[in-house]
C-alpha cells in the first residue's frame, strides 16, 4: 500500500482551468487565461500547505490522515473559495488558509461517511476503514476536524463561527439521513434537505470564505450562499446518477454501490414514488430490493441497476440536478457582470456536466 502524498504541483497544475472549462479551450481571452493561472497557482499553494498540515507526531496518524488526500479529488471547494476571492483583493494568505480549512473539513467527512456507509472504496482506493478498521478511520476524521478547527482560529471570530455552524449542519444532515423522514414528511423533500445540510452547506461556506477573506463585498454573501447551497444539491444529485454508471468516472466503485448498501438516492425515491401506480416501476423496485437483501444473483442485481440507469426516474434526477444548477446561476444576478461571474456560471454547469 502506498501512502506517500503526491507532489502538490503534480496534483494541482491545470486543475482550475480544466474544471471550469470542461477540458475545452474556453479560457481564450488574456483575462480568462490570467484567471486560470491564478486559480491553478492558488490550488498549488493550497495543496502544498495541506501537505505540511497533514503531518502528525504519530506515524499511524500521519499515514491515515494523508491517505485520502493522497488519493486525489477534484478540490472543487477550494477552487470556489479561490474564485470568489477575485471579487475582493484576490488570493492572499488568508484565502489560501480558508481553502485549506474547507478541504480538511471535507476530507474529515469522507472518513466518517465511509464508515457509516460501509463503503469499500473511495477515490479509486480501498476505503480507509477497510485498511485500518472503523475505529482508526473515525479517529482520523476527528483528527482532521480538529486540525481544521485549529487552522480556522487564525482567521478571526466570524470565520470560526461560520465554520462551527457549518460543522453543526454537516452532523445534523448526517443524523437526519440516518434517522430518515419524520412521520408524514415527504421523503423527497427530506432528502433534498439532507443534501442541503451535508453537501450544500460546505460548498456555500467555500463561496463565503473567498469573499470574506479577500475583503470582498459582503452584500454578495446572501446570494453567493444560496448559489453554493443549490450547487451542492446539484452536485450530489449527479453523484446519485454516477452511482448507477459503469464507472467511467474513475470512482473505482461497481455500479449501484449506494443502492446495494441501502443509501438513499433520488432515483430510488422517484422509483418508490412511482411504484404504486406504475407496474413497471413496481417490478423494478422489487428486483432492486431483492438485490439489496442478498436474494438476487450478482448478474440479476447488475441487470436491475442497468434498468434503473435507463429508467425515466434517472433522467428526472439529472433534470432536477440541472434545474438546481440553473437556480444557482440565477442567484448570481446580483453579482457584478464580468469574468468572475462568468466563471461561477461555468462552475455550476461543470457540476452537472461531469461524466455519468
């Protein structure tokens, strides 16, 4: 097992421009190229700082806490922080530190989520608890939360309060997901609320921190917060669809991993909603439930997942993700026109245009 962290330069060069352009040459003007260069250098600085921060006195703590960081990741949240900082004085040391706090917080949630979901893989490598066990994986997540809290302390009381409030929402979202809807609560509404807490809140914080740490216009904070919340929901809905794919996305997971584990996804909720009045949906739902209960062969389960991927409920999920992204973009109407707002629009589009 290789637990050596790759070079920050290897990980980060070109990532900002690549994500925002979708791999095309959309950054064609001098101003756009300059922005892409700033974002890429900022991500290099974020990565380099995280390499330093993810060093602990205990060898096991050092190895486990760096494990998922070394496995890569899109660094979408730090990128958003660097981008919204362009409305202020640009990328400074506090913006970089805030982006690192955001990414450490995100990494910490992955360790905990994988234990709770009994995940086998993450970012194309074995999930942490399958290598070191549940207890060590949970403690690694706690350690990263602690380091993020230590780092945010230097950014001032407002940053501390925002980080703490977001941490609370992350935990409450996970708790609500685990407990499920209250009696009489509409399951889809409950699920979208969970996504707002578990994913949207941290992406919203990413956008807020860029503005705040760069001295940007605080009157943009409400709009950019709503932008982040809606982009976060769209992000997770696309992941729900990617879960059903043949994994060209590079996740390293077999198709239907979340469905197999009983993790709530919007395609399944839509299927459950349709089943009472749609015999085809009812039959497919029964087949999928047999698979999750271990009563179907691997081939039968795979066929059911393929049927779900092609079913109208999966298209509805993608349509919902796209609608959320468009709603996010409308929140930018209050922002000044120009290269930053254009890049944020691309950011929202790229969230839903990921491979699935």
